[in-house]
C-alpha cells in the first residue's frame, strides 16, 4: 500500500493553485500516463505551456516522468506519482501560507461543483445503469470534531448511523462540543 503524502509546504501547495495544473493533474489521474502533446490537445493549449506546467507539477512531487514509455529520446511521458496527497489549512499558519491554502481550497471546491454541474448536464448520455448508481447526498449531522474526523474515514453508507447518533444526543440534551455538520457528496462517472 502506498503512503499518504501530507503537504505542509506552501510552495508545494501553490503548485496546485494554477487552474491548468490542476486540470493536467486530473487528466493524468483519469487517463494514465500521457505526453505533453496529448495533454495539449485535451486542454486546447500550447504544448510548450503544457510542458512548463508538467515540469512544475513534477518539481513539487505531484507527477513524475515515465521514460520507459518513450519511443525515442524526444518523447516525454508523464504520470501521477503513486499514492495520495492530503493537506489541512490549519497547517498553514502564516498569513501568506494561509492565503495560498484558502485559494487552493476555494478553487478545488469550485472545480468540484463545476464537475457536478457538468455531470447533471450530461447524465442522459451515460444511460440507465450509470444514472441508477450516480448519487448525491446532503445531510446535517450533530458531531464533535473528533467524530467528524472518524466519519470522514467511513463510507457514505454510514451517514444514517451518524445522523441518528446526533439526533439522540440532541434529544437527550448532550450538546457540549457538538455542531451541525454539513456533509455533501457526489459520485458520478466522468470522462476527461
């Protein structure tokens, strides 16, 4: 099992603040290894610009070269690095670092909503099987921070259990350290 990479450097996180870089990373995650030329066509961008952004992503450890895939010396293949990355805005304590973390988080949320909206626009093209399993969920739970962290590691199917726990606590007057927690999920197929 590959390790989870915890990002605490503002400069590393800043690499993902650029929208085209986030899109390139997502495309490499979705498509698998690719070249700058293929990615330039997928993003309708200049190959030189794509190469620059790929090098920046590699410099910060998000992607790496895949030289074994090249047919000749001129061809450069790229892939995502193994494992996942995580970061927490609380780890960025200077005003400058926090501004970077906040910006990246806002951009990620905007991207997630844009992708959900695109799914809704295109859902009929996917047919009945995908439409039956694509879901969205919204719940308000009454949890402590520790319980929310635990819930984050569980599957969406457990939301009903945690919702019941919060309702019982509220009804019994056990309200200390509990807040309403908004949980928002979308699961849907997506093509690059």
